[in-house]
C-alpha cells in the first residue's frame, strides 16, 4: 500500500470512529432535572425519572423508570431507525414508537396508539454531551393536550 492510500485509509478510520461516537451521544443513563423542566399543563412530577438509552443492533433500547401522569411507570422497548413502529409495552405515551435520527445529537420519536399519533418528541443532546432535552407534545390518557420540555443530566 502506498503512502497516499495509507493516509486515506487512516482518515477513514478516524472519521468513522468520530462519527460513531458522535452518533452515540444519546447513549447512557440520564436523570431528570425537575428544576429545569417544564410541564404544561402540569402537574410537575415530584420524583425525577431515569432514562437509559443503550445501543441495540441497528437501533436503541430505551428504558424508563419514573412517574408519568402522576403514576409510577417502568417500561422499556427496542427500536431501529427503519421507519417501522415498534411495540412499547407499558409506555404511557403509546403502544408503538418510531425512531428517526436527525443528526449526531438529535433524534425524533413518534408514539402511536391504535395507529393514531399520541406523542411527538424531539431529543437533543447538548454539544458537551452532558444534557439531554426532550421537547414533546401530545395527548395524555385523559385526552388533554400537553407540551413538555424535560431536561435530563447524564449520570
């Protein structure tokens, strides 16, 4: 292999490694900062929930332990970014979710129940990788519209 080809190969390896780590900025365990989060119409939870995002094949496994609509909730599901809905057993937001990767720090989730959209959420990781903000809009179990901005800190 000549020097030029070796340099190109090295550059590809370095850029692939950088892209891989950037794409996985959302991977980790996150805890809600209740003081920085807003819940409209409310009420604001009194217990900070924990969100865990893990790499899982071509997608991610999401696990939640916390409170939603005033009720204790624990659920997890695995989805990929193929545009197909994946079952979300136990989720208060819908019975299925689809994940879309926007860029290295941003992803979007669409939750549905019986094929009807019940929640749209945009997850953005800060440039320093320490904060995950989820802005969501949807309809709760009572049929009320809500708009939340939930700020998580990496644990």
